[in-house]
């Protein structure tokens, strides 16, 4: 309570407001701070949903050493049309689930009885929630590839297209640098899906090669708001580019691009000096008037270096001699003019 000369202020207890999609008759199951809601599929379907969530919590605790500290609510919609009405209007159409870590809410699409999809969506989105609760701090975050990679890795049902997509990108030298996946994923659908595939593969590589202890060490660094480069250096003893290259070495090698055709030295024909002299300024020959310097193929279609023509296009000896004599004459005339000019100026000054 606070008081002033004209008014009295009161501080009330915080009030909790729960917003829920009231269009559907939700059923629910709860386990270790996680509540799953669904409206189609019956009790057996609900048991499968909460069982999947429980197994995901077990894996995340083993990997991160973290448990749920704040309640998490998972809303399972029976179809995409129902869920999209609950999403932001600018959400991408291909999204199958979405987590809101700051609210502790997950939305997902799972048709009743589609157990495989439930085992893909729930562990993925639950991973985001648990990681947020474990690492959240006011000073810094963690790379998106680590967040999404852990979520992809924890799916009980893997995305079947990811390995094919990843191998093809590796062979075509189209993989995205790991450092570029730290803050955001591309807006393009194909590149965005490749980003998920890469992130999941990187996390799987870390766990398989370095163990879950490496994941915990990285998490400790991100919790302390250490820069990504420092965390990678501390845990793996490598720069982020070196670690990226180490992971890429486990993928198919890029296809070797065909080498461009080598242009060897052109061989002038033996009869190159037997043609009749070409008078400068005439239209004989190809290319520029009087010369054949722009032609780049000989009679058998063998490529020649630019500027070298086939037989008959090279300037003949007479033409070269004519040009040389003309240039010499021009130099002589220039010298005479300069000599006369200097003598005239000297005479003017002496007078």
C-alpha cells in the first residue's frame, strides 16, 4: 500500500488468468508437470500421448540433467485447420507443431490414432520447453541449431526425408555453414527443412562421438551466457568452423565438378604465308575490315584461344611491313615538326 496527500494506492496479489481454446471439449492427462490436452481419439489415445511425453522427459533428463520446473501444457489438435486458427496469422503452412517456451505452451497436429506422428511432434516440442527452462537467463541465449537439433534428435519417429535431403545437399556442396544457423533458419521452405536436418545430424554426431556429457557441458556454457565460439572451443577444442568441417567429413563427399575444357596453343597452318596480300581497308577476310582477328574456330571446329583466327585470318607479311613503314614515317614527320618549332621559338627569344 502507498499513500500520497490526495490518494491512497493499493497493491493486490497477482491474479492468474488462463486462456484456453474453448471450441473443443478437451480431455487431459498429467505427468511430472506436463499436461496433455486432446479432444478426439478417446482415452487410449490420451494414454499414448502422455506416455510419449513421459519417455521424452526421461531422455531429456539424461541428456541435460534437467527436469520440468514450470508447468507445460500440450494441446493436440486433430487436424491442421483446427490448429491454424489458434496460430499467428503469418505462420507457415507446413508447420506441424509449435512451442511457446515463455508461456509453457505447445500446439501440435496429431490425427486420432496416428501414433507415429504423436511420437514425432510431442518429443520435439517438449524438448524446446525443457531446454528453455534449463538454460534461460537474462544475458544471452543459445544457438538455434543446438535447440532445434536436440528437438530433432529426441523424436521417437524421425523425419524420413531428412537423411536423403542431407546427403544430397552434401554431394551438391549446398550445406549451410553451422555458424549461419545460430540465429535463424532460412525463410525458403526447402532451405528451412535442410536446416532442421543439419541441426539434428550435428546433435546426433555430438552425442554419438562425444557422449551426453558434451551436451551437458555445452548447456552449462549457454546457461552462463558464454558466446557460442567459446563454448565450442571449450568443449571440443576447435573453432566452430573446424567443428563444422569435422561433422561434414562424416557425410558424402561433394561431387567433383567436371573440369572446364583446356584450351591448348593454336597451331598456325603451314601455308599461312602463301595467301595474296590483303590491302588495309578492304573487306576481304572475316571480322574487322581487312583482318580476321575475331574468328575463334578453325575449319574442323576445334576451339582456338580468343583473338587467334584460323588460316587466312592472320595478317600477311606485306600488311605488317606496310604498317611498320607507316609508323616509322609518322615518327620522322613528328620529329621534323618538333625540331622546326623549337628553332622558331629560339629565334623569337633572341630577337
